[in-house]
C-alpha cells in the first residue's frame, strides 16, 4: 500500500512535468529551425529583433510591440507582401489550437494541440496593428521567404521540411496559393498549302476561283484543322503553334509555295481552338511583304494571342521577347528564324522579323529576358529541311542557348521529326531542347512531312527555382481524307 501511495504522486509529478514541457512547446517537431537575429523594415524606422522564440519591435529606440504571449515565433520577415508600397511584418509561428479569437460556427471547441500559423501586421505611425491572423496553415513550413514575381508583385514562398516549395500572393484579404505546375503543349509548322485552303473555301463559290472579299468567308470554315487537338489544348495551361505562313485578308493575296498567303480565317480557327501563343518568325514571314506582317501581327494582337518573332510596320523599336504570365509565373518567350528566303527586311524596320544571325545581340536578348522573367523559352526556326537529325548550325546555336541558360528550346522548319534531349552544364543548369517537332498541318507529299509531333512539358516550382519536371513528345500524322480534307491525328 505504501508503494502505491508513493507511485501515485510520482506519476502526478511526471504528468505535471510533461504538461509543463508540452505547454512550453518542448515537444514541437524536431525539424523546426528556430531563427534569431535583427533586421529593419524598408524605411529603417522599425527594428525587429527575434530571440528566444519571441519578437520585439523597436521604434525610436524603444520597444513598442512584442509578439503575443503563448505564441512561439519560428521566423520573421519585413516586406511589402500586399504590394501597397509599405512593409508588413510577417511571423511564422506556433500556437495552441487551429483558430484565433473567432472560429467557424460549426466548430464547437478548438483543438489543444500546437499548430503552425502565419500572422501579418502593419506598421502604423509608431504602432503595430494586426492585419491578417491565419488559422492553421494546412501544411508544415520549415522556411519562409519572399521573391519578386509576376503581378501583383511580391510572393510568399513556403518550403516544407522535405523541400517542397509553394508560392502564395496577397489577394485583397489574405493569401492565395498559386498553382504549382504550368503545362505546355507546342505544335509544329502550320503550313497552309493551296489544297488546304481551297478545300475549306469551296463552299463559298467556285473552288477554283473563290473570289472572296474580306467578309465573304465563314469564320468557322477552318476549325476542322484543329478539332482533333482542342481537348489537349483545353487541358493545358499554355498552347503554342508555329504559324509558318503570313495571314492575308484579301483573296487576291492567297498563295502557295513559294510565296504563301493564308486566309485570315485560319487565324480565327487558331483563336477558336484556344491557342495562347503563335510563333511567326519563319522563312516565309515576308512572303506577302510588310502588309502580311502587319495583318498577321494586328490580327493576333487584337485577339489577345501572343504573336512573337515579328513586329509590325509601326513597331520600329526592337522588342525581342514577350512576357506571358500564367499561374503566377513570368515566362519570357523569344522567337527567331534563320532567314526569310532571300527577301530583305525593310531598311526602316530591320527588326520586322527576328533573325538568328547575331550571337551577341541574341545573347543580350536572352539576358534581358531572364532579368524580367522566371523562365525563358526560345522558339527557333532552323535546320535542314526533311532531315531527321540536327545539323551543325542547330548544334552550334543549341550550345549558345545552353551557355545563356535558356530553359527550353523548341525547333521547327525541317518539316520532319528530330530528336529531343536535356542538356546539362557544369553548374547544374538543365535545358530541354526539341530540335524539330515537324509539321502540324501541310500538303507536302514527302513521307517525312506527314509525321509531326506535339511537344509537351511541365514547369514546376522547386527549391532551385522554376524547372521542367516532366516532358514528352507525342507523334501526329497528317491525313488527307476523302473530299480533300486535311486533318492531323494522334
């Protein structure tokens, strides 16, 4: 009996000690790194001190605020996270319970377990005021940081204990998590030969003499060209196609090889299919002169599709890339062609078609694009026609792009499928390159030209930044059906 009397108090003492230790946060996860140190807000008026899992804020040499009692601070940041021009104070911290003073009406009682939270405060003329006090974050966070990202600006980066990164931005009231991955699909040469456009136009009169004016063609007449890939496009975040031939809006300007002119209604079909980007720096870009460039650029721009590689007559200043923002990621898109079939660029606008000729200039283009973006993609029209392997010209430029640390390169022009690979440098940078993805659509009779492909890749946020995490290539075949209809099939 005496032993029992001694054991009970011992257990009570042990229980009390354990409770005190738990209440003091001793049993919080071992992966937590409790940071410490001093910093200032952007104005320099406030000094932030983190030590012993608590934060003090000093203003004019005196402590004006201390982190709430019962809250253990893991990390602290001072930055303009809501992009209003003034810093906010961010605490990554732990507290008991998942909720603050207010909890959802369906929750009867808050939990007693420790959970991780994110608190945001504002500096207000010598005071610190609460701005956003989160409920349980919903994920374990080992480290938080801030990066300059796509609009609206600052993005909060949260790293899990196993290194997985998530990106968050301030959205009116609170943080919204950005989509983790961005998927791309890219199709090859959209090469509109006469049999293709004659088939599409034959319902508007004599197929041998269409005689169409600017409004005489049904806008949906060319939708059949992309009907087999609409579902793939709709499931992708960004869809790209190489518009090999210039658009024209008068039937008198329609044309086949060697001087192409493509009905503008093909552009309408591209819009209807859901494409986001057209690459237009090709050897046929100047087939219809300045007017063809103007029509093509104006059409796609008005339809809110990124039209890269060409500049209209009015765009005299060099504009080597476009920035496309998707899922909070800034993608820089560049497009070059090896030449324009001997047709000279206008002296008054030497940048009308972006040429793959001046290494120093292109290197500078890429450096500027990298400074404004998170990820760089180069679309390039190059190589030997009908060849199944890249030539020396392609290999040499591929090395230039790799040296510039481009992230992805997609090639067109050979009208045939060529290999793809990942090039790695000594610094660990990886560049995915498709040397040629072949035709998307054409009426070329060569056997190699009836097989093209769809390049696909996914860009994800990793601890080392944005990288390609998945990639592949899906073969396509161009078929001429009964009645002269050309379609592309998987």
